[in-house]
């Protein structure tokens, strides 16, 4: 399939029935009746974003809760110099912007498509209606938000207390399947550096150091873990 054909297919709006079925698999929505899920899906706003396009910008009024149908996004904070700190990478099937669904606040960060991505928006007024009538929905949304807060606490801890090499080791361990850390095409050293709060040159040196020690082997789109125990020790530093 050509890139043009793939993008055209990605842009096709899924039906409300398809969205309702997908929402039913998410713990946040699982307790809702089928009719409510269909109403949610019917009122959701669909948008397709090309690679590099912003889903929303930091400082803009928040619109509600988002569901990533397909593709990959990054949520980032940017400095006036242009340097980025990636808060989180998001893959298909994930919810995001819980804060925007709960409070009439500005977006605290920017969400950008790393590849062609389809996104649903469930507007704040819809979310609030469910919060007022469905306690189980409120409970799951609070749990999701608590998970985001925990993630931010861990991010601050990593940036403050661990070396770049330690942060890299921990990230590889967290994202490794079997003994391989797969890197999509968009997952460049620049993106990896932004995720770990540093610059590409420092990441390159850390990768070379780990490889020289025989802990990992670096290929174009994957990293092989050869010594998991050693990597775990480095991740603690």
C-alpha cells in the first residue's frame, strides 16, 4: 500500500457504531449501557491529523477528553528556545487530556501527531453529564487522572535524581518486549532525547556507552537487550 493510499484510508471517519464498540473495551466506559455509548459516539467529533500537525496547543482553551483511534502522538512542553520535554507518547486506543475534560482550563501542554493519526474528541459538557449521573464513570476518570499524576511524579523524579544513562536504561526496560526495544520510524534520537530531558548528542553517547559495555546492541529501528540484569542496575542510578 502506497503512503498516499494509507493516508487516505486513515482519514476515513469510522462509524459511530465502530467507536461505540471501541469505547466499550475501555474500563472508563465499560460500565455504561450500550445506548449511552452510542449517544457518546454519535456526539463525538472526529479529526485526522497529518504528521507534525498539532491536535491542540498549550495555552488554548481545553475542549474535552480525547481518544486516539489510530497513529501516535506526543504530548510536549516547549521552552521559548524551542527545546521540548516530552511528557508522554500516546498510542492507538489511549485516552488523553483528562484535565481538559474536568476543568475549564487552558491546555497545559501541546499534543502533536508523530504519524498520520485519527482522533475523537468527547466534549467537556458530555463528560460532565456522565459525571453527574454515573458514579462509576466518575470513579474511573479519577483513577485515570491519578495515573497521569503518578506518571508526572515519576518523570520529575527521573529528571531530578537519575543520570541520563540511568533514565535511558529505565526507558529501554519499560518499553522492551522480550529482549527488543522497537523504535517506530518517528522515534529518532531527537525524540528520544526530548523524552528523557536532554539533547541528541548526550543520548548518542549514552547509547554508545551501553553498547560498548555489551549491555545492548543498537540497530536502526530496534535495540537488543543482551544483559537485562546490568541494565536494571544502571537504571537505578
